[in-house]
């Protein structure tokens, strides 16, 4: 099973919370937490909810 490290900062304050979860769970939680406006990283890279614009 592919796992990723998910990091998020609830409400954008305090320390980062780190957890290792499956690829699917990481993507789902990252999308959800980012929708709250929380900073989110997956494997150390910032996550953004923004979809790339179609050409």
C-alpha cells in the first residue's frame, strides 16, 4: 500500500500535525482540510485545492 505523510495546521495556528496514511486517505483529508482554509502539506509539499485551468 502506498502511504503518504499528511501535515496540517488546524485553524492555521500552533504546531503542524503529522500523520502517515494511505494515498487515498491523504488526498481526501487534504482536500477537506484545505476547504476549511487550513494549511496542508503532503509529503512536505504544500497542497492547494485549486484546480488547474483548462486550456
